[in-house]
C-alpha cells in the first residue's frame, strides 16, 4: 500500500556543517536532505559524534549551516534538551519559568500568560502545587516534564527533542515517551526526535533516519528500516541491541 503523502512542515536540502578541531576540518553534517510531514515524528539515530545534535541545532537556528537550505513551514518550533535544568532560571518558580517564553514572544496579558502556563503544566501532568517550586526541587522526570511544558506553552507545530530521555531511568523514559505521544495527538505536533535508543524510535516515530559520520546512510518508514535494514551500519546498530 502506498503511503499517503502529507504536506511537509520541515525540509532540508544538502545541509553541511564543518568544525575546526585541532587544525583539522571535521565535517559534522554532510549533505543531509530530509523531509518531515505535519503531525508526524521523525527519529534520528546514530552513534555519538554522528552529527545528530549538530543537525538539530542548525534546524533550531542555534548554529548556522555552511551550505544547504532549511525550509520550515510552521509558526513556531521549540527545542527540548537533554539537560532540562539549563533552560530554567534557578531563581524563578516553575510557573514563572514556563511563562518566560510567552513574555518575550507573544503580546498577551499577564493573566493570559499565567492561564496558558498553568494549562501547559496540567498537560504534562504536573499538578498546580508545582507552580511555586524551583527547578532544583524537581526530580529528573519532573524537570523534563517542566521543559516540555515550557516548549508547548507557545503552541509550536514542531518540537525538536535532543536525547531528552537518555539521562532518565527506564521507567521514567517510558512515561515521557507516552506523554510525547499523547501531546503529539492532542496538539497535532510534529516531532524531530534524536536518540540512540532504537526501542524509543520504534514506539514513537513513523519515519527514521540513520546517521553515520555526518551522512544519511539509511532512511524510510521506521518499521521498514528496522525490520529490513539495507546498510551494514544500520544492521550493526540493530544487531547490537538484539544481542544485549
């Protein structure tokens, strides 16, 4: 059965990025072209140093590409990092931290900002009693929920998630993945999900890209790539998980 083509929210064409490492030019991302449809999840997997985070940072506008183009067709995109505490001021209570993004991005009243921040906290399953807590008072899983609330309060159409479950216990990882799946459906959000965990992408992502030394070595529907890998590197990644 042919896959129904949906409008794309994100397209990159021939993206490249190099860094100077000890006098040598290292190409971190090499001619990467991809597409992500509205409402879908794209998983990016590969070993450490494969270029995953560099690719995400270019798409988020945190660093500039050397060559190539990025086309984003949505209103807002937000990035969630592996260390959620870094996106919050330790002096602010949680409600203020979630409101902060609204304060600088949208012209709405303080009353409306508080309302939307409380709604976002409720959506990530942090009860009202958390509103006055500082980020340092939260567990790892609660911190990541707070970071997700901070991201969705702006009502983005794309979330870029960079290894956001890798530092969490396995049971907490599953809770966060289920939360993202729920938010994806309820808010019609697209996900650009970076991970080294094949089990996560198999659960969350419809599409999958495998990066190796900055290059795409395999891409397609997640089930197809995982069940019938064509590239030796992809085969090795999957085999390493199966033999653990």
